[in-house]
């Protein structure tokens, strides 16, 4: 899994952990992080064009 991969809302989460909301070009938005669960879809973002980047994957399997 690439650490810089961006995911769109509705895509399947590849690994549980904390996902940061980033802007259309990958920059910080100040919108915070969301807890995401493997196999579930990423939740909607506050604004159109935003995406998710997994910043703190869960340590256990």
C-alpha cells in the first residue's frame, strides 16, 4: 500500500486506521481525521473534491 495514495469517498477502505481529509491536490484541509474500518466505504467528505489519505494504520491485524 502506498503511503501517498488518495482515496475517494465511497471507495472500499484497504486498511483500518485514521484517515486524514485532504484537498483535491493532496494538501491539508484542516478538516481533521476520520476513523475508517477495512472493507467499509470511506465516508462522505465535508466539501466536494476532497479525498482521504490513511495517516495512522491500525497496528493489530
